[in-house]
């Protein structure tokens, strides 16, 4: 990092870090700190506009189908504990119902494989 111990401590206690420094920490520690933010965007982003509206924009399109294993486990745990229904999850997080059903089927299949 080419900085003193005090500078590292100062970075640790800062509320915000510039992305270039966060990227250096990610590489040094071999941990994707950006994943925390992208997961937050995926789960809490407002519903996307229709496809016609998106194609007229010159800005890059953020794809919402980047679900990590941790996110899938979190969503499935909400269903298993009864904290949310399938419909609530599709509504709150914008996850397609068919995708959610595939996760549930796959999760149940994995549990059966572990038990046998």
C-alpha cells in the first residue's frame, strides 16, 4: 500500500474510501469489497424500466441477474423461516418468480443429495 501504519489506521476508521484505494485493498487481501455494494444494488434497486425505455439510453445497463450464492442462501432462508413469502420476495427484490422456483428446487435437490 506504500503508506504508514497510521495512514492505514486512518483508512480503517474513515466512513468513506475512494474506489481506487478500496480496489487496492481488495487485491491485497484477495477479497471483493465491491461485492457488498453490488449485492446491495441488486437487492434494493428500484424496479427497472421497461425494455423500450432502457434501449433508448446510451448509459450502460446494470444487469440484475448476478446472484451470488450468499444472496441465494439469504433469500431461501427468508422463505424457510417464513419471514417472507415467495410473492413478497419477487416484489421486494425484483427476482423473477421462475428464478426463485428454480433456486428452491435446486436447494431441495442439494439437501436430498447431502442426506443420502
